[in-house]
């Protein structure tokens, strides 16, 4: 075999191997990118849920304060009624 023949055989064998290696490498990179994207998405969703939970807690606190104020008003009105001899 001369050098030209060895070079031709190496090119014929090497090209598909290089192509397969590139395809396999790209698959691994794509998988890593997808996993990174999933982690980023999960982190973003977690942050959004924590912010929403904080807002709901604040809203619940405001509703509880409003409810307590209404209960005080009800008790005040019941006291007024009982002071005027009206059974409650």
C-alpha cells in the first residue's frame, strides 16, 4: 500500500467516526442545556410561588384585621342595644 491509499482509507474511515463523535457530543451538550434550562425554570417558578405566597399572607393579614374590626363593631352595637333594654 502506498501513502495515497492509506490516506484515502483513513479519510473514508475517519469522516464517519468524526461525524458520529460530533453528533454524540452535540447530544450531550443539548442534554446539558435542557437540564440547565429546567433548573433555571424551576428556580424561577419557585421564586414566583414564594412571591405569590408572600402576597397572599399579606392579604390574609389585612382580611383578619378587617374581620377583627367588624367583630368589635358588632360587639359595640350589641352593647348599645343591651344598654337600651333591647335583648340581643
